[in-house]
C-alpha cells in the first residue's frame, strides 16, 4: 500500500527522489523558449559564471536577462553578489543540463564547449574550475599543461590533494608516457606519503632519462631530495640522489640556468645533512650565495636564502647567515611569496637568532612562522618551529613555558616520523636536566638512549644534554667515548663552530673526571674559539653546564675577559651560589677592606665619595638576610633629622645607591625592610657566613679563602658593626684552628704552620691561631721561631687592645723561651 502512494511506484526512496528531480528539471527546461535553451546547456559547463561569460559561451547577448528570470522564478538558479554578480545552478540541475548538452550537441561539440569554457576560466585565474572543464572534456594533454602551470604554487601552499585530484582521471597510459605528469603526481603524493611519492618520482626520473631530458631529471632529483626533508628522514638512500644530482650538474648538457639554480638549494641541504664533509659542498653553497644576489623571483630568493641560512648557521658563519636573511626579509611580507616559503624563512630566522642569543628576535620569528603554518595547514613546519621555540625557552631556563610548548608539540607530532620522535625525547631530556630533575632525566634516558641515530652527522654537536646527563650520573668516561665517535663523523670538516661545541662537551667530561691537564687544554681551545668568534651560545644551552665550564675556565685564568662577557650576557649563576671566584656584575668586599666592583672593575665614585648611600649599603649588609628596617636605618644614619625629613633622606640615599650600583633591582624595599637581592649583588661577608656553616671541607676552605681581614675595618668606631665583626672574627678563628689542627694531628706540621700564618695575616688579633703556631714550632724544636711568634702576640695585644696574652699563651711562651 505504501508503494502505491509514491509518485513512481517500484522505485526506492533515493531513486524516486532522483526521478522526481529529473521530472521537474525537464518541466523547467521545456518551459523555456527553445531559443533560450542553448544558453542553459552551454553555461552548464561552468561551476559558476557571470552574465558576460554566459553571453560569450552561448553567443547570446540576452543571456543575462534569461538568468535573471530563472533566478526570480527560483528555477534551480542562484544569484550571488560579491565583487561581481554571478550565477550558479543547483548541482543536480547542472548535472541534468550537462547530460542534456552532451546528447543535444554531441560529444565533439560538447567537449569543444568545455574547452572554450576552460580557456575563459583560465583567463579569469580560476584554474580549479578550468581544469574541471578539461577533465570533463577528456582533454588530457591540456590537463597536463595546466597541471604543469599551476601545480607548483599549489603544492607550496600544501594543496597536494587538489593536484592529485586533477591527475586522478588521466589514463595510466597517458601518465606513464608523460614524465612531467609523473613528476607532478609524485611531488603531490609526497605531500602526504613521501615514500609513495618517491616511488612515482623515480619513475619520472627514468622516463626523463629515456627521453634524454637532463633538465627534467635534475628537476626530479631536487623533488626527490625535498621528499626526504619533508619526511624528516635523511637515511642513506638519500645519498644515491645526491650523487645523481651532482652527476647531472657536472655533465656537459645544455639546460636553462633556472633549472640548475632551482636544484642547487636542494643539493646543498641534502649534502649538509648527509655528506657535510664533502669537499664540493662549500663550492655549491658559494654558487647559491652568488645566485641569491641576482635572483629576480621572490620565491627563488626565499628558497636560496633559507638553504644558505641553514648551511651557514650549522657552519658557524653567522654573519653570512644574517646577510642572507637581510636579502629576503622584505620578501616575507610579499603577497606573491608562497606561504611555505614565508613560514620557512621565519623558521630559519628563529634558529639564527637562537644561535646569536637574540631571544627577542627568535620569539618574534617563531610567532610569525607558527601563525603562517597554522593558517595554511603546514603541520611539519609548525612542528620544527615548535622545536625551535622549545629550545629558546630551555636555553633561558623557562620550564613553565616549555611545558606549554610541549603540549603543542604533541598536537602536531607524527610518531611514525623517526626524527620527530628523536627531537621530542631530546627536548624532554634537556628539559629534565634544566629543571634538575634527575629521576625524570633517568626515565627519559632509558627510552631515548635506545633510539636509532638520526643519521645527520652535523646534529652530533647538539648532544650537550647527553654529555651533561652522563657526567652528573658519574659516567663521564662513557661521555668521552661518545664524543670521540661523534667527532670522527666530522673529522674532515674544518669548522670552528663544531669544534667549539665538541670542546665544550669534552671539557665538561674532563672536569668531572678531574683530568686537569687535558681539561685545561680543552678549555683553552674552547674559550679561545669563543673569544675569536664571540660565540654566545652552545647548540644545546644548559645553564648549569655552561656555568660549570665558565667556572673552571675562570678559576684557571683562561680567557677571563670572554668568560666575564659570556656570564654577564647569559645571566649565568655560579655552579654553587657562594662560589667565591666568579665574574659577577656587582661585588661588595667587606672583609679586610671595603670595595665595590662593577663588572670586575673597582668602582670609582670620584673625589667626594657618597658617604650616606655607602653607609646605607654597609648597614644593610650588617643586617644580614633579614634586611634592615627603614626605622632602624633612619635611627642609625639620620639621627639629626626628624621623622619625615629622615624618611626623605633615606629614600634619596636608596635611590642614589641603586643608581651607583647600576641596577635598580640591587636592593629591594618590601614591607618596610631594605634587603640586598643576593642574585644581583654578591657580598664576601655574607658568602663567608653561608660557607662557614657547611660541614663540607671544601666549603670551609672556600670560606677561609674569602676572609681577608676583619669586617669593615675602617668602620670600627661604628657601634652597629661591632657584633658582626666579632662574630666573623671568632668564626674565622675557629675555622682556621679546626683546619690546622687536622693537619697537626696528621703530623703535617709545615702545612699547619702555613695555615696558622695565613690566618694571623688575615686576623692578627685571633690569639688561638698564635697558640697553634707556637705549638707547631715547639713540637718541631724550632724554639727561636716559636719565641718570635710569642713576642709578636704580646706586642699586638698590648699595642692594639692593651691586654696581656692568656695563661695558655704564656705557658707556651715560657716553654719556647726556656733554655735547652
């Protein structure tokens, strides 16, 4: 019964719908005057068209009026108003008209109409619609020509699906017979399936060879090399195509200069990642550099410059890399520059800025590249730019920022891509080390160390994270073995940037092995290269590793000017907070003297030193880590002023003191207390206090080395300095006595004597040190020397303090003065 109610009994619902549309379409078509039907049939060739196009294709001047009528009557025709008025048929009505046109005109005439429509669409820049017409007309030769004209910019925009769609209907025999169609099909396929694309490109290469077309072969070689880059797969199979490219470039074969110029960047890129020691690589790079100066097309310039920046940055020739970018910086804003080229240009700029420690420029370039990559769906480029972004954050110790970028990396990571996996775990290891999370680093290393190598020799100089991890895990000898293996891969490459990074890794391992002579040798060579080229970074910058290297060089007096410059530029903290010997920006010395050093140079405040600001600094230091209350500061330094005036004077002195020190963050004022920012200002007395509290012998030796005399010796009349001076004197005496007594018990009397003498030199009123010195001389039978120490003690106490030695000192003195 249900079927009997249908308009077309016996048909299913879908077929009935189609039949109904056919019925109504026929009714509409036949209601139109016969003279006007030809307009509908001819215009069915277009997906969308204007009244002028309709008049031209149908040769009917009144075509526009007819289309207006169809629109007003809602006869399956839609009028659109944008930059111009255009018309579009309902998809099913267009299918109906096209079938009717083929029957009415005949195959040949209808295909001629489609070809005419294609020409009109090409003239309007509507390549997609034009190629649709050519495919419908089965004009495969014209389709091939159209693909050749339009595929390159579409592929550069990531529209490989469109190009593949254009080629889908072409008979295989036609494709196989046309090397260029194979070339474009392979290039398009490589956008989603690089191995599959390479298989087609290899057929194209063979077909060009059979046709004796060297230019086609060279163009195909460049596409094959690019397919490895897009896959981030630089395995040994790329070497065959490097050799084929070189063979074609060196052959005495006539080809247009543009073909050679287009292939060279791909060759330089491929050689850099697989054959960096090839002696011809610099020659090819110089040729690309020359071509860049004369290239007229912006996209050609961008391609050349990006390759050069990659090459020069990896070779450490940063000035030449910067010049290459300057040549294309304006091109990055051009409308006719392809998105992939603009994105790649900013990506390369981000790496260049990273190597030069220009992190503001790096972040700006990364933001530009990511914006373009996301707008145009360039996932691979977004991934590698996110890697650059993560490197910049880690080099600055920004772990929170790294966590956010890690999430973005996971979003675009392709697990099947080997180098994606390597880069991700490498960043994870680096991140754990910067965060000083040893357990997490061990967990990551467990998986990362099992991954096969990336197959890119120049990337071995990015292994600082691996070396640092092995060193802090007590495996520095293993690190040295790995460094030797990495170096061997680039042994023939005369490259200071590589050597600088390898020397840094070697020096770090030798620091941990306490291999002093060879460590010195590596440090001297590394720091000399750094000074010569003004290197401001390592490929993988781990702040604690860099600080360890700088501390070792500074302690040995190696390239101290360069080390200071590097420490201040990168804001490196010493390996241990109270390391005495470190090139700090601001140092205040209060033990045995009072001096301010700015950038290692004694501060010169002129003939009239600013007494109140300096007195304020001394009072803040005396107050210790808790800081000095503003009320106490006013009471100590401005007793002659009332409350408001004293407060104003304190504010002025604080402002002036910050200005003198050259850093507004040197002193903090919080909750009514003034305190030093110990990350900005280092004070020997405060460091002495912290080091002296350690039970560790090394820390205590550092504390002793810091004590060069009493605290603020020129301010002994200031009552507020006495307590700290006495406390430090007592602590120093205890430390020296403890150290020397250990030497005494070990019968190392000469060393104990030297220790006591050094202590007396720094603190001449420490009586216990004289006692120890006398005791050592007495034990050794050196009565004359011991008696001289006793007399020195009596005179010092009498003249300075007006007191006599203690009973214990007198007892030792009598023993030394007694006759044999």
